[in-house]
């Protein structure tokens, strides 16, 4: 018997997101977004400020629920799942990288990276070993015992990327990951994403307002006023 399995890591069908539902000033931000990201892809969503990128990222990252539409993660329909099931999927399947790093203050780089593994029930020794490996991978081996307040923006983002990788997620979601960084530091961070994509086969979805950065992805989806209006191949298309 042949088992057909899609290689879609995520698939959104007709996702609508409204705020202030049922009130006079009801605001529809996503107007029926359909998209998929395939295994091993470095996909980009590019759109201007206010186009709905973060709203879409929150839906994809299971941080917020769509008003309607279907959402599948590795062919599992997560649209109607309970909050605690969603949290478990979020912890295991999705690695987040945010513009503002969102590291935990007064906590070492090593413990920041180990944290998602703690929640996943990974034993202490394994947590420490993997956190060390990940920090080495992003070039932060010599900063493992530093707190976020002792790190530069670019260094914080490298720690955040290591943390995003901790539970070997099916997909890394990055929302404006270089938005707060200067161009040279942005380059370092983008190069880490390329390495993860090329050497580890990681699946990455990066959201950005930058046309230039989006060109570096393998496939680019255009988001305009809450609608996907087109897609094209990027420099790293295979
Ligand atoms: N929690 C919210 N409540 C109400 N409106 C929101 C909320 N989040 C975002 N919006 C509105 O949705 C639109 C898209 O915002 P956002 O998704 O943050 O866009 P982007 O990330 O592309 O700049 C904006 O008009 C914004 O004001
Ligand atoms: Mg945003």
C-alpha cells in the first residue's frame, strides 16, 4: 500500500482574522489567506507595515486563533484544538525568532536556550549539552554564561535563534528578525538562517518588510492589505 503524505509543513486555507468581532468598528485584517510552506523551504512573506504580517505570524505560530479558515501543521488540523494541545504543538513544532529577541532577563544565554527543552521534559544533562552545541553553532560559545543585558543586539538574536532550534522544530518562524539590527549584524543573522537552511535542511518562514532581504529566500509571498497577492522565486530557489 502506498501512503501519500504531503511535504507541507504548514498549510493555511482561507484564513480570516478579525478584531473587535461583532462591534461597530469590527476590523478584518486577514481576508482569506491561503498558503503553504514545504519541508526544507526558506520561505519569505514580504509586506509593508500594517499589511497584517504580525497578525499572520501570530496565527501561524498558534499564538492567536483565526476567526475562520483551516490550518494544518504537518497534515494535522489544528484549527479547532484546545489551548493546551496548541501549547504542546507550539513548543515542539515551532521555533520563534522575534524582532525584539524576547530573551528572558537575568537568565544566562545557556539557560535561555535550554528553557524550551525544560518545558518539553528533556533531562538536565541533555538540555545543557544541546544548548551548548546550539550556542556553538551560532558562534556564541564564548558567551554562554552571559545574561541578555550583557549581549549586543546581534548576539541576543543569535541566542534567540539557538533557542528557536532547541526542540528541533518542524519550522522556524521569524518575524522581522533583523528589524532592530544594523546592516552588518543583519548579515550575520541572515547567514545563520542560510546555514540552517542549507546544512541542516531547516524549514524557515521569515516575515519581513524588506524587499531586499526577502530576495534571499527560496520563495517569496507578497502580502498586501491582508491578502496574498503573488509569489515568486528568490535567489535561494532550488
Ligand atoms: N490586537 C489587535 N487588535 C486590533 N487591531 C490590531 C491588533 N493587531 C493588529 N491590529 C491591526 O491590524 C493591522 C495589521 O497589523 P500587523 O499585523 O501588526 O501588521 P504588520 O506586522 O504587517 O505591520 C493594523 O491595522 C493593526 O492596527
Ligand atoms: Mg509586524
